[in-house]
């Protein structure tokens, strides 16, 4: 679950306020957050348009997970997983 929001930055508004097809405007926000358990730190960019929120790219894990994900063998999920001992 979410432990804390470490950083939230509006990305260069003159480039990222985007005219959408439905005449709404969107903003892009770079988010860096920490989750529990394990204190994983993730970063990604979220586009907000009206009530819609979506990722605009990949989620990146900024700290190493080491042996925290020993219980899963699916590479793409390892960075998200925390295995209780």
C-alpha cells in the first residue's frame, strides 16, 4: 500500500497541457512514491484529464529489491512483489 508520496511535479505545463479529442485538457504529473511493506520507491508519469487518470509510460523502481521478491519467478512482477518470510 502507499506509504508516502515523495514528489509530485507538474511537467512543463506549456508542453504537457494537451488538447484532448473531447475538448478537455490534460496535465502530466511526474510522481515518485514509496510503498509498504518493503519501502519500494517507484516513479512514473500520470496524465489527468477530467476525472480520468492514466499512466503515460512505464513504472520505474528506483531502489533495489534484492531478495524481497524471492517467492515469485515472473521477472516482470519481481519489482512489485514483497514476499513475507
